[in-house]
C-alpha cells in the first residue's frame, strides 16, 4: 500500500474552513474535542494504517485488541477525514445538546469500541458462511461506523422528517438502511460491513439493552437531556435535508446550518466532495485510497492481480 496523502490538501483545508465558518464557540465541547482528536491523529498518526486498522486476523487471531481503540480515529486521506468530520459536526450539534456532554462522550467512547467488536463478529460470520478467508483479512479504519450508529440515535431522538438520497426523499427512520446501500455503490472502497456494524450498534442502544447496560455501569451520568438545559450553546441544530424541525432545541442566536453548507443536504455535500476529490486526484495524477468509507486495502495489487482484473473486465 502506498503512503497516504496527508497534511495541507484540499479536503483538509475545506474541513478547517467549514469548522471556522460554523465557529469553534458554536460547536459543543465533546464534538469539538472529537473533531480535534481525529484531525490530530490525521496529521500525526500514532502508527501507519496497517498497524492500527482492525480485522479479524489482526485483532482476534493476533490478540491486538488495542486496534479497537485506535482504528476509528485514523483516516485514509484528507477526503475520508472531511466526510466523516462534517458528518460528526452535524450529528454532534444535534445530539450533544439533547443528551448532555457527559453522556455524549460516554456514547462516543462505547460506540467506538463496540462498533469494532460487531465488525469483527460480522466478518467472522461471513468468513464461515461464505467459506472465504478474505473476510478475516479485510482491515478497516475510520469513524464512519460510529457515525452510522449516531445517525440511528439522531433519527430516534429527532423523529419525523425525511432525507433526500440521490434525489429521492426517504423517511428518516429508513434513511440509515438506504444510505448503507447507496454509499456502498457510489464508493466501492467503503466497508459495507463496517457501516452495517454501526447501524446495529445504534439499534442495540435504541431498541436493545445497550442503553440500560450503559446506565447501569455509569448511572451518575445525566442522559436523555435531563440536564441539557444547563448548557449554554448557540446552535440551530439544523440540517439542510430535514424538512421538519424540532423547535424545542433551537436558539434564536444560532447560526443557520445552511450558512456554511450552501443549503445542501448531508448526502449532497458528500456527492459534491466526492466529485471534488476525483477532480483533485485527476490533477495530481497520484493514487489515493477511496474517498469515503471504513476499509483500507492491506496491500498493493500484484501484477498477477492486475492481469486478472483486466481479463475480468473484458469477460463482462
């Protein structure tokens, strides 16, 4: 695998620009801290991707469980970081005031580890069902699995409304599943299993026992917004693609979300940035990892792999 393109690139500059347009003071503290951690580890990674990515082989068979902690906070390139952090910014502005900062931090910590655990379990099951060892070797990085879990929570705490996906309106309660499929097709390098793991973790919290278990372990944390009104936080919590608003969480002094998104929905921002990423790569002429997703290839294709891919293309 070739070294990652990192540092002062277009996606990274765009991310910083939009963070400052929102205003650092307008971003909830835990959301801001999580953004900062991801950006820091992008600029100064703890190790190379192959040493932090999570897979059945590396985490389970080699007992390298620290990858459960490191893998969500490392990203393949600047566009991977941009997509995930912009999604985190939007979801954090909605969820953190609703849940309270302490509980939201707890959720981020638990979801970051648990999404990796579910990912390993799903890959193990697929490897057995498909009798294919490839599933044990697929290595994943990125925060997008956690973001899918947070999307489930956001739809749970802010019901109603709809999301526009590929130009079609989709009720928010189904949007996670639709986006799971759409992202897999528009960005083949993304990990379908990693995103599915995130959805399942979110459902474990909203529909299953996870929330009760977390409360039992840390019952002193305020949850479900019981103390959220004590927090001063200027944020509209508005998403360009929601057509129904919950005014109980809006502040008159807030900065409209569309002021820095140009009125685009989250999915439309993804498509615009994907196109910009492709254009940027075309100008530089250098290889980069896929623009969005959770998976990182374990090695460069061999000449034999390239030959087989060409033959496969001509056989279609």
